[in-house]
C-alpha cells in the first residue's frame, strides 16, 4: 500500500497509452509580449517546468520537445506564430503523443485556431495536458471541456482588450491620454504640451504653413525648402539621446504629416488611425491601421494645445491637399511654366499623360515619353507647345462666346435631364434587386429545418440574389462617378455674366499663366492629340466639361520638307511650274496661292526655298537676265551662287555676312539681294574655314571679327593706339593658325 500511486496519477496513466509514449511530448511555451518575457519570468519558468511533468508521466528527456519560438507573440491569431504552426505540422505528421501547456490560452486565444488544433489532435490520437489534467480530444466529454476552455480563453482576451480600450477612450475623452507630439512641440514632465523652446524650430514650422498657403502645393514647398537649404528640427523619440534636437533635411512624408496633423491647429484628436482587419498582412506590423475620415474620429477637442495656425486654416490646408490630389489623378496638376495644357494633355496613341519639355531657345514642346521612361521603348509623339496652346485657346474663347455659351448651357440642361432619367431607371433596378434578395431571404427563413435539401437550395439562391444586388449597386456607383458635374442656377448666371469679359481678362497683362490654366480646367476635362506619323498633320480632340467633344485637325511645325504630308504633290506641282519657265519668286507666289506651305514655322514659301528645292529635285532654275548679271563686278557672287559653290547652306553664309566674316554688299533697289566679293584666294580661304572643326572655326571667326571691327573703327588720323590693338589681334591669329 505504501508504493501505491496517487489516484490522480492512476487516472492520468489510464489515458497515456504505449503508442503515446512512443511519440514526442511537446512543451509549448509562449508569452504575449516582449515586456511579459522580461517582467513575468516566473510564468516562463513554470512553462519550462512542464518538462519534469512529462518525464514523470513516462517520457524520456530526449523524447521531449520544447517549442518556444512564439515568446513575445500574441495568441489572438496563428499568423506570424511560427512555433504554433510548427506544432500543428508535427501533430499532422503523427509525431506528437502529448502536448503540454500551462493553460489553454497559451496555445491559442482564437476559437478558429483552437478547434483546428483539436480536430487534428483527435484525428491523430494526440493528448493535450494542462495544469488541471490530461484530455483526449477524441473523447466527447474531454472535447466538450476543451471547447469550453477555448471559448473562455477567447472571451477573456476580448474582455481584457475591451477593458483597456474603454479605459483609453475614457481618458481620451477628457483629453488626458498622452501620446507622442509632432515636431515643433515638446511635452514637459508635468504632461503639459508647449511650443518647442528652440525658436528656429518654431520659425521653420511657421514658414512651412506660410509657404503652403502661398504656393498651394506640397511639392512646391518641398522645392522651396530644398532650394534654400532649410532643415527641420526633430526631437529624438528614444535611445540614449532621447529629447535632443536633430536637424533633418525636409522630405515629402514629414511635410505631409505637418500639414495634416490637427495638433498644429490646437486640437486634441484621438482615433485618426483605426484598425481595418481587411488590411492585415502576415509578417507586417500595424499595416491594418488606416487613416479614417475626421467625422469618424473617436475624440476631437478644440483649443487644447498652443496653435501654430487657426482651425479654419487647417481645414483650408486639408481641402487644398485633397484638391491637388484630385487634380493630379483626374486633371493633372497645372504646375508652373508657360505651357497651358500640362496635366490636361493625353497621348492619343498610348493613352498616357503627356509631359512638357522646356528649352531656353526653342520654347517648349509636349512630349509623350511614358513608354520610353517606364519600358525603355520609343517616344510616342511630340508637338510644339505654342502651336497647340494657340489652337486650344482659340477654341476656348469661341466656346465662351455668349451665343455658344447659351448653346452649351442648353446642352448641359439636356444632359441633366437625360441623367435624371437614367438615374430613375437605375433606382428601379436597384429596388427590384433588393426585393428579389428580400424574397429569397423570406423563403429560406420559412423552410423547415428538417428539409435540408430544400434549405441548401434556398440558401444558394439567396446568396446568388445578394451577390447580384451587390454587383448592381457597384455598377450604379460607377455610373454616378462617370457622370458630368451639374451646374446650379447661380453658377449658370455667373457664367453668363462673365461671358463678355473673359477674352479681355484672358489677354490682360495682370492675368498670370496659372490663372489661365485654372480657367481652362474649368471648361476642359482633357485634350487628346494624335500625330499622323512624322507629318505635320495632328488630330486634336477636346473633351469639354459636360460631355461635349470637339475634333479638329491642326498643323504642327516640322523640320523637313519631306515630312510634309503633301510633299509628293508639292514636288509634282513644282515640276509643272518649272516647265513653264517661271521664276522662283513667281513659283513661290503661285504655290502659296494654291495652299502649299513650307515646314517649320513659316507660313509661305520664299523664292530661296523654291530654288533650293529645285536644285534638290534636279530642276534647272531659269537663267538670270542680262541686267542682273551686269550688276555684278569682277570677283563678285550672288549669295546663293557662292553658297552653292562652297557646298554650304545659304543661311550659314548669311550668318557670316551678319558677323562681318565675309566682304559683302546689298543691292539698294529693288530686290536688295546680297552680293559677296570673293576671288580665287578668298574662295579657297572660305572653303578651308568651312572644313574646320566647329570650335576652331568659331575662334577664327571671332578673331577676324575683332580685326575687322578695329579697322572699321579707325578714323582718318591713324593713331598708334589702334595700330597696337590690330597687331595684338594679328598675333593671336598667327598663334591660332599654328595651333
């Protein structure tokens, strides 16, 4: 009788069978937070002490597995708990005979995870033990008791969490719940929040708000701070240097947090970020916390902190940020610069928004380079900015005329009526779908529970009706978003009054480019362009606010005659006119009258262009008259003839005349043509200069120009001063020739 084991030990031994002892005994150790691991070490020792209990029940030490991977992790979910997932995997492979835990809440505080573990343990014959005893999940009574313990564990977690949340909320409603303060504020040891004692920190914060009110965009404020090398003072939140001031370079996230934080307006806000379980992702902390609408904040108390700005200014800043975001997503931000359509312009080939390239000499161009930037492809198309801007402005001014404006308002009224009719149809469809879903629900609720076949069918039918109703509701929301904005009576009257003044205001010197851009965005939703290959033909589509669409074709400047869409017809017509022995000037006039046009930005053909094109086509220009040839003296050339001789363009040779690099004179009457003197030596010199590299030729040209300027500036009485300067320039010329 002395060696008899206790009755409880005999009861335990009855559940532990030899097949259990042949498998592993797993001791699962978990603490909810890292703070509990550090502060509640006695609980951790107690859990590790379960190894001795497993040895007392017959397991060898090498057959006892300790899983402590989940120390510092909550049991509210199995996500992110590698130890629990390892335990379930070992049980599923039939390796575990007994699971030991100090209590059931250590294994799981979620009924979903807990009952999944019970199902697997019952299937593979694994026992579960805690401080109260050993349980066999395959037995009904033990399974019932384990289920109750799991439910109580989950309820306990909910009660604890609810108690803490309600305590925090109650304290926040009084404005006493402390949390971190943003840059520009400090919290004293007494709990009082004050301005940062550093005056520079305060000045930078006030500068940010002032510049945002002036510039209007977050990116503009960031550029301003970067351009002026302004840094933002930030207090260290943790570590050995906690509370010390550090200066950080400005960034977009920091500026956005400053502009959106209501504390800068003196308001105490709690609940700005709330938990959305749909955003939860495994392995990521706090990703389920999302920013909510101010109307859904838990607490909002005004005038609780010293304020940098007023509450009205804070609301204005939030509205401005939202407006900028809508412009960037729907219209595209207007930005700065002389271009009027940036943000409105869309490529007709790929559908991407087009950007603007500025050049200090050539103005600006609209370019679609999205494929090239993102995918390393080719640019879709480009177009001269001023040409397109002029066309759009003309269309806008035409659309804003009183007569056209009345027609547009009448069209908008018709669209409103049409939208009302469509909305009425949608409401009827939604009402019908709601009725069908409600009827399916009533059918399911009235069926007898014993008739399971019918109940399953009615349940699937109800689910289908609910899905159809939800899909229809989503389609209706998309329909509402795609409809044009409606105009109120006051807006209509204001538009009629402004119709007569808009052209005057547009061209006024006091009107800025940003104001013109804002005006275009009030009447245009977007502008689509589609260039026809490399030609000058461009199809432009204007989509107006209200749904009206205007399509038109315009010409863009191109660099070459061969890019013109009518180049073959132009060449054929030139051959016909040249066959009639017409002079280049007459041909130019005739072709201009017939609607032909040159490339680049010129509106009409000139005689010189006709001559160049005739030479390119191999057509012999008409002979010069005897009178014209008699006007030339010995070794004199017409500009075009000398350019042809030197195999260079007439434009380049004309630029040499303007710089004084050649000796030339201009006829006084009537043609005012340029005549250049060039004997054989001069022609050879010009030919050599033409063949020189660009840098050397430019330097030689400058030296020659300086010498000619000094010679021309000499007066009748030759002075030693001018002679010395000429000698210096000639010396530079000799050195340049040797180089």
